[in-house]
């Protein structure tokens, strides 16, 4: 009896929010345009790329702290994507003129599954400077 209860408990606690086995991790329409989005683009340029697959995309400024923050793009009822960005040279950022960051970080949100996918660049072959420069006195 205790093994039956244990089995039922284990099955009941298994996450029900896993994506379907045949469902891609990144939505196919987004994946088709994601490679066109590059560091240094304006948020308006990134939105234009996304609009090729999601014509009703809506952009807005997300969390922002001083000089850096995120531009959020609502793709549809299920998905949104956020890009790291910084202030434009002309002053205050907007959902159109913010500049996508040099070390671009992308978050894809699946609101239905309550999941977030993070995409960031990492160069594993680059080594930190073994002999950092010190101040001369």
C-alpha cells in the first residue's frame, strides 16, 4: 500500500508544464527571424525584424535602471521576448530608439507554460588576462 501511495505522489508531483515533445523550444516563426537581430540595432529595427513573423508585435520599455534595461516585445497571447539594451546617444530611451546591447541577452517568455528561456553569448575559448595591468605609483 505504501508503494502505491508513493507512486501516486511521485506521479502527481511530476511537472505538468513541460512543453510537448514535438513542440520546439523556440517558436519556429521567432526562430526564423532571431538571427537577424544584432547588437547595436535600435529597438525599432529589432521590432521590424520580428514583425516579419509577428505582424501584431507590440514593443515597450521593460525594466530599466539608469543607462541599461530591456525592450519587451509582446508577440502574441502566448509569447514575448525581451532584449537587453542601453540608452541611445541622444538621451532618454524609448521603445524605438533604445540600442540593443553589445553583450546582447535575449529572454523568450512562454506565458502559457510559465517558462523563460535565456539566450546569451559566452565565448568559452577566450581567457581572462593572466597579467592584469596594475596602477603605477
